[in-house]
C-alpha cells in the first residue's frame, strides 16, 4: 500500500494556499474540511488538491479571496461538498461555475456589485445555476452576518424571557431572573 494514500486529516486550517502544494499536505486525499485563512494572492483554487479530496471534502472555507478571478469548472466534481463560504471576495470574481448537487450552502461575502447583480435577477442563467442550493447568500458583508448572529441570539433571549413570564407567576420568579430585573422600576 502506498503510504501517501493513508494520510488522513479530517479538518485542516492553513494560512496560505501554497502549503497545499508541499508534502505532506500535498498528498492528503481524505480531508473533510479545509479552511484557508489568507487567500489574498490566490488567483485560482488548488484544483489538483481539491480533486484528490473530492469524495470526502464537505466544507471549503476561504477567507480574503480578493485576487480570485474564477472558480474552476471542476467544482462540480466535488461530490461531497456541502458548504462553500468565500469571504473578502472583491471585484475580480465575476461568475460562478456549476456546483455539485451536494452543495447545501453557498456564502459569498464582500463581493463586487457585478456578481451581486447577476444573481439578484430572477430568471437569469446565473440564478438557475444555484437554484438547487438550499441556502445562498451573495454580497452580504461579514459585518452584516455578525449583526444578524447577534440579533438572533438577542431574540432568543427575549423569547426565553417571555416564556418564563407566561409559564410562571411573576412573584414566584427568583430575584436573579433577568425578566424580573428588567421589570424593576428605578
């Protein structure tokens, strides 16, 4: 058995995509999650590495993708890919390839206005290319996603507190309860 075929890392986070071209990372072939922290100089995805991990790669998260000019047509061959978040995309990425039917979530943030326009137009060829993807976000900045996450967390707190009020008589709630402290008058 070839020793390279037994190299397995479930999750891999690297700073630079060029590390995927150097042994032992070059020989990985069963990686499920890849995160590239700084792809600012990357003009294209590491195609060979992605294809040798195509049967196992479930998520591919790439940050600072401002120099990326295109996503390879071979993206559709990543048969296990479920999540593809790309952040800091910039203006160069003008189109998207066909994606695998396994893809459930596509998130492209901080991208150019041209890309946003193409995918907002109902009935456009670009829109039909992503119609099978369950959750698609194109053009929402990282700031907005953090605000939404914070809002969701705050909303959950409000709902829990309202349920406490509905389920328990107010005088039986402990004084440390957030609902009771919110209801005190100065």
